[in-house]
C-alpha cells in the first residue's frame, strides 16, 4: 500500500487511477477525508496487486511531481532556528557597533568644537 500525500482538491479518483495505472493495476484507491466535514485531506492510499508494481510507483511518484490540473505548490524555504538566531545576533552586533562608532564620532566632533 502506498500513501500519496500533498494532493490538491481537484485530484479525482479518475485522475489518480490514470496516473497509478502507469505502474500496474491499482487494486484499491482510498481518499482520506476529514471526519467532521468530509473535505479531502490531500492524502490517498493506493494498493497494487504486486509489490513490484508498488515499488515502481514509489520510485516514479517522487515528491514534487505535479498531477494534471494541479498548481505547483509555493516553495517555502525554512532555516534552522539556530541559523536564524545567529543571523540576528550578527545583525544586533553590527547595529550596536554602528551606534558606538556614531556616538564616538559625535563626541570627537563635539570635543573639536568646544573651546579649550
């Protein structure tokens, strides 16, 4: 049994059957719905007659492939929280360094302007 996820609502049983038939004969296709609303969850389970057909489908239905009628999903890049924290730490130290330099410049300017 294969679990196929990230399907959009417009993927029908006919569309998924057509795709799955490229790798063998699917014995059963089950769409998963939310219990209360019966809205499609974007997940389907496909059972093939043989393990070889299931392996072939698994190899070809790689993540990121788009089914007919689907819009490609937006790319969401995420970084490790520790990387983000380090970047913020670097930004803070740069801005605090700039403030120190600016303050030092003002103090030097003020010292030059004051009569002795």
